[in-house]
C-alpha cells in the first residue's frame, strides 16, 4: 500500500507512482512513443536494459494493440497474451486532456499463478466430481457451499436444493435426520455416523474439520459412502456361513447327491414318483407321511431339486431333535441382546436362511403348540420376526413337512393345531414301508453297496446267498436299516467276498418256514464265521490255530464236525 500525504502529492510524479506498482504500466503518446514504462513492464517485455522512454512502442512490441486504442479511442479490457513465457491480462485505456485524446495507457497483470491455480482447481473439481464417494462441504456457519455429483446420486437430492442452505434447515425439512457437519463444528474433530437414506440405502458419513491458521474450523468436508451393497454382501456371507455350519450338525441342509437316487421298481413307488414330479414345480406345501426310515428326506430333496427353487437353500429342521426352549430361536433367529446367553451379534434363523428356498420340517408332529401358532403365522403372512426384533422380515419359503405319526389323531387329541394341519396338508404323499415294496429291496442293495464301495475305495462283492438273505429280510427299520447294514458290512468284513455268515444273526438265521435256531446253534454259527475268516488270512492251519489260540488238532476236529475239508488251507 502506497500512502501519499495530501501536502506532498505535488512533489510526486506519475513515474514515481507507476514504479511502485506490481502490475506493468506502459504509457504512450498520440504518436505511439513511450512516455512511461515502469520496472514491472520492462521485466515482462524483456526491456530492462537501456532507457525506453521516447522510443516508439513498435520497436519493442511490433504489433502493439495499444496503437489501435490510441487511434480509435476504444478501451480494450481483459485481453490475454503471453509475455516472457508468462500469462498476462492486459487492459488498454485511452488518455484525454482537456477533451483531447493525447495517448493511451496499458496495464499488464501477470496472471500465471492465477491460471495455474485455476487449472489446479479445475482438475480438483474434476477429481471430486468423478469420486464415487459423495462429498458435502459446509462453511464455519454450517451453510452448504458445495455438493458433488456422487452425493446427488447416492441421496437422490439435487445440489440446487442444498447449496446455500443451513444444515439445521435441511434437518427441519426432512432431508436428513442428523447432521455430522454440525457435530464436527461443535466437537471440532472427525466424526463418523451410520445413516439410512430414503429408507433404502445404508451410508457411512464421515465429517472432517478444516482448520485455519488460528486453529478455528473454517470448513467441514463430509464424505458419504454407500454401503448398501456391502451390507447386503455381509448378510449373504453370514447366511452362507450359517448354512455351512448347519451342514455340520443336526440341521442338515443337504442330502448327499449320491444318495438321492429315487428307487422305484415297485408299483407303489412308481406312483409316488409320478406324483412327486407333478407337484415339484409348484410352491404348494407337501406333507410326507409314513414309517421312520422309508426315505421321506430323499423325496423332499427330490421335490426341491425339481422345483424352481433348486438354486436356493434346502434347510432340514428336525423338530424332534431340537430342545423345545431352543427351537424358537433356531427357527426365527434373534437380535443381539435379545436374551441372556444370546450371541452378542445376534443370529440368523433357519427360516430366514431358507428365504427363496425350501424348508423341510422333519418330525413336525413333535413341534410344541406354542411354536405351531407362530409357524401358522409364517405360512399365512409370509414373514417372520426375530426374537427381540421390531421389524418383520418378508420371506418366500416352500414348506415340506414329514412325520411318522398320525397328525389327524394328534389334532383330535389337541396336540396339533387343526388350522396348521390343513396348511401343511395341501398335498399328502404316503411312503410305504420297505416290507410293502419288495421289488425295491434288490436295487436299493445294489445302489448302497456300490455307493459305499466307491466312498471307502474298496472292492467287495456280495455272494448270491448273501443277496438272497438280504432280499428276503422284512426290514423293520426300512431303507435306513438297509443302508446302515450295507455300510457296516463294507467296512467291517475283512474278506473281499461277503458271505451269509458275515450277516448279523437276526438276518442270517431268520426263519424260513422252520423253527428259529437255538442259542447253542447261533453260537456255533458265529464261531464258524470267525474261524473261516482267520483261515483265509493265513497260509496254513497251524498258523491259523495259533492265531485263534487253540491246538491244531482242535481246529481240525471243528472243521470235520462242520463238514469242511481240513486239507484246504483257504476255505
């Protein structure tokens, strides 16, 4: 700043004044001769050497635009030009004295830094605009001064609605429920909060204070990140983790693919197969009835995998295996802190995990009456509510129920709700016991024998006599008993060929129109089986007798009594 005292103004010349100016100044007369050129102008025009006053402006600037101003008397304002590799802004104005044009003055401003800052600002604005995070800037008063495009996209609010408005005003008008910017202005530190925008998008909002040299908050820059997809992904991962855990316990979500073969040689099972194929594509509820072990789970799994829900979860819930006090939390899940001992993060229920898929309620007749009411509500309203939760969760589930009990009888006894029964009993499929479908026994034996041989990497064979004994057995435990027995023989019988004497006594010695064997006879048959297995392992009877802990002569006598030739080392 130049301060000129009033009483000394006459002692100053224009040259003195211009020499103190930061901007370049060039004054020419009516003929274009230089009258005044200050130091700043000389530097910009690269004319610092020698005295330039009195010389024509064209000697220095061949195409000097100031001459046009001298001639026309028209001002030239804001013209850009390059001088000495510097960007300059030039203003040219005619000079008058007593109404007569006597020349012109040119003021040159070096705007190189300004242009650089402007370019940088443009780049920064472009970067900010291309940011996927929403950016929101308020001044120290809490008034909105900038909003980027990402913020508009995330929130659905137009920047024209926001810029120039105070944050409290925006809160009052329902744009936001709380302002992190105001919290930052108050606390003078970084603050992050979680918000839901428009009831749909989950966002994390982080406000950062910008301080001036005095340590006061000058601006608050707030970033808004849409984490809706992240939350969705997190929930999906939690669901996948829960399903993985389910696969390892009693709530088995899958039936092994190799065990899903639908054996239907018998007429009864063929009819069931046709009915299952018919109902599988529809989302209707199915009730599977029949004795335990008949394969109801396999049929349920078949229905699921032949429906439009096959890519979604298949969740099996054993209503009889889960303690009553745990069943509700397992089915419906709970929020964190819902009850003492609850997982601190809460838990997704089995029904929620099955959304879009199928739930099999095994042993549904064992479900407590208190839960039957809630299950009925799920079937009617297509939604659940976690324990301790406030918001209902909409679900799309197909229910397949299974029981070995007479639900109608339970209804009459008041142990099962009638309304729930009819909700589950839209389509009923009764699976007969294995004893009523003899034609299925042989193919089931072949299937499980092949399956377990592959599973355990063994090569074994059933003798014809063994196969006959298995086929003629009445199988009170149904398919489950058959399957377990086949697996047991595969892993426990040492020989490659499985013979009748390897079978359990209740199958090997089953009645065939004759009286049952006595205890002594059963013991002797068991002894024969052990002796035969040992003899096959060793090259001589002496070694076999030693292994059995008996004399060689005793072993020979036993073989003769059983009608076997002692001379054959391998029987």
